[in-house]
C-alpha cells in the first residue's frame, strides 16, 4: 500500500529521502505498478519515525468524545499546528459530527449552509467512535457487526467483497521494513468480518499545517460514489484516482475540476449497508482514491469538519445528507421541460431561428436560453443593443439569460454601474492589500 509523499512535480530520489520517505520506481518494484503509482511514498510508522502526532486526553464529553493530538517535531511542510483537537459529537442516531481543528487559533469555516447546532448526545446511535491511546487518529464503526443490517427488513448484498490485502512500505536502500497484514482497516484484535467505516489510525502521514492539511483513511470497500463535480464513471475508481475540487468554468472532461464542489461520498460496505461522509471545507482540495482501498484528503486551509451519515441504505444516506445541508427546492413545472441553449448564437435573429426550427420539428420546447453572447463586452447585467436589439421584448415562452458570477472592473469609470455601485457599497471580495 502506498501513500504519495511527493504530490508536487519534480520528485526524485534525493528529494523523496529528504522527507523521510521511500523511493521505489516501477522498474525496481517486485509488483506491476500502474502509471499513476507514486514512486515516493510514506514508510510504515512514518509518524513514529519522524515525530508525527501522538494522541492524549481521550475523554467522554456531554456531546460525545474528544481527544488531543500533539506533534513532537515539525513536518516537511512547515508551519505545523503542533496541538490539534478532535471533537466527536453524537448528534443523532444516524449522524456523527467530527471536527479536527486548531484549538488555539480561529481558522476559516464556511458560513453557509448553516449547519444544525446540537449540544446534547444522542442516546442510541448506529455508530461508535474509537480512540486508541497507542495510535494517533480515530475510527468510526458501526455499533452492530457489519453482517447485521442496521434496519430490519432491508436487503443485503453479501456479494460485495472485502478488500483485505494491506501492504506497507517495501524495503529499499534506506532499510524500511516491508509488512503485510490481512484485513485492511482492522485493528490487531478485531474479528475478520469487522471493518470500520472510517479509520485514520497511524495511517500514512497526518499533517495539519497552516496551509496544508492531509489525512488518510481506509475504506470499507472499493464501491465509492460521489466526490463531484467531475466527469468520471459512476462507481469511482480506487486505482490511483485524484479528484480536484476548485470550481472552474470549463467544458467537461475527465481528470479535471469542473463547475461545482461537493466533497461528499457514499460508500457501500461488505454487508450491503451504506454510509456517507461529508467534509465541510470550502478550500481548494484534492481527494485521492488508492488501492487498499484508501482515501486521502488534502486541502490548503480551514479545518477538517466532517459529518458521517450512517444510512443504512443509499436512499437513507442521501436523505440524511440533504437533511443536513438543505433539501433541493422544487423546480417550477416548466423547468422540467426541454431547454434549448448553446454558446455561439450570433444575434437575436439567430436565437429566434434556432427556437423556430425546434418548434417546427415538433420538439416540445419549454425554455429558450442565451449564453453570454447577448451581453455587451460579456458584462453581467447588460445586453448588446446592436446584435440583440429588441431582447427585452423577446417573449412567447420562458426565457433565461445566462449570468456569470463576475463583474468586470476593466470598464471606464462611470460606464458600468454594476461595478461602480459595487465599489461604492464595498460588496466585492478583497485581497490582503484591500
């Protein structure tokens, strides 16, 4: 099992070893490796070897459990938060809330959507949180054995396999020892049919620095869904896949970040049960799925604010997720019909011609759109009074003009009221210089 220790470009053996990591190119490996397999990866017991976090102060609280992580030496990233707090709140019977944060300094947390505030501890839960004072991190486990459905009268799927091969760092010139253990994600004394939903204990390298946070976890199976918005297969590949989340307006393509960010995944367990995990963090991030199967979160700021939704069916997980973040609104009836839009309509006449052709072909058209072609200099809240003259009187059906979330600051002063008025009201996002 490998966890990438050098995610930047330009990795080589010298730089890899400077971080205390293993360097084994594919040509020297005993196993066949895919193209995305990292050559530079963390050794087993990396935290113990290089001063990672140790756990202490494990205690029960009025809302659940808590623990403290203390780092004994700085990481290769620098600017580490040397003391990290973990709070586990048992919010409802099927929803667990875990925050991993800097107790000494306030860090960015998204203000929206407004999450529920729960200070009491649910008395009967489908989960439990496990801390081990010999291992940094935590586990989230089902309270019942996975072979027992969490809800009566539900179908199970015993055909989902348990991925049970766990391989630590292979031996290289620096003397790291290879170790193999059966049962990915299990502790030494846990039964063979037991597999945590989430297990970060002593796995890879947990880093909590000012502008870099990294955490790894075992997954209960390779059947993982979500982590949008990306163009990928419905069941996500755990063969060295990377999902970057940083909203970008571009044509959909594989292996790239797109319009939206949804750091939520749904996982199927070997028992046929399902659960979901939502990371409430709005910073740029990568989520990596690797053989094992395992998952790695990397983000450049904020905290690890996580919600675990215990299902047990996929439909239950989605219901619990939308209960948390807010239900989708009911669209208007006409919004469910056929909409016609493309980038590149030359003018209003071209738009009308496309609409007319569609109607004459017998296609039940409900809504006509225009992309930013209709704007003047592609500025929001304007329209081209030459090419799209008469647009305000264009009617006959529902019409939607596209709006981009940006107001130009390049226009001459006094010629573009949305910008001038925005400056006057101080509504724009400012950088550190103001």
